[in-house]
């Protein structure tokens, strides 16, 4: 975990650190992140789902207050909605309880509206390269289409919250509504250009370690091996 003086950073695993006893949360192994400024007590939550009250309680127990919501992409296990016949809690539950800025990439807005039922006015639409400040902590938004049109990663003080774009092993699926395999290749190349010591914090626990440096990820993640688009598409472009 990052240890900067005023940086508040928590990685929470669904079914373990929150939503305990929820079999779907346990099986899906989603990571939720709390990122904030200890000096102001404000924090953002990345991809709140399953048991929103639990997540709010975790932040409150650390004397932090959630002011912002950051959505990596529209899938219900990240923002709430219906999935596999289950109703997953998410940003609508948060918005019913209070006022939050919900940050979404501009290309993801209609998808988030459709999945969660929130109105467009509830969302703050962002372009690639925008920056969100939570207290004095700056979170850079990196647009990484491919898994979905408006997938975005969050870069804060050497940490990359990579959503379902880059896992420690593999990457997000490119056969879902709004997916684009060519764009996924380009997004992975963009992330691969970040410094070696960048710590990758993925959207799911699909590997034993919860995070690794990009240098470590490069040694074993096969989706980062091909450097040419046609080669990548031949192997992974289904
Ligand atoms: Fe996803």
C-alpha cells in the first residue's frame, strides 16, 4: 500500500472485507478502493458495489468521509445493476443516501445510466486526461477503451487503479457489449508505457497477489507480450 503522508488508500476485497456472506460478491472477487486525503478527511470510492453501507462504514471507521465516486466502467459488479439474475447495489444506493460527485468517462455515460438507472445529471462526465482532486490528492483519469467504450483507469502517486482493463494476469474481456479488441490493444500499450515501479491495483482478484509493480506484471502477463496489433488480435482478439 502507498505510504505518502497525507494519502489515504485502501484496497477492499468483496466477500472478504465487505459484503461478507454475499456469495456473488465472494465469487466475483471485486476490488473496491478508497482514495483520499487524510488531512481533510475526504475520500473517493472506486467502483462501489454489493454492500455500499459496508464500504461507507469502512471509510467512517478510518475517520474518512466519501465525497466522490469514481467508476472504472459500467458493469454491474462495479457500479451496481442487474447481473445473472441478481440485483447488485451500487451508485444508486449511495446517491439515495447523500450527495456525491460520480465521475464517469464521457463515453461511458449512457451505459452507466442504462445499467444503474441514475440520471445523466447525477454524473460528472470526463474527457481523457482529466484530473479529480480529493482534498489535496490529485487523481488522473486515463481513458482505456476496449473492455467497454469509456473504461478508465485512475493514476494517483505511482498507483494505477486498472479496473477491468489490466489484471495482474490477463485483461478484461473484449466480447461484451461495447467491447473493442483493437482499442484494448492500444489501451494496454498505453498502460505498458508507464514507469516500471507503477503499482497495478486491478478491479478483480484473479491472481494470488493483490497488487504488483508493472515491472512484475510484465514478466508474466501474456497480454502485454505482443507489441504489434495484428499479432495481439490473432491471439487475444476473440
Ligand atoms: Fe467489467
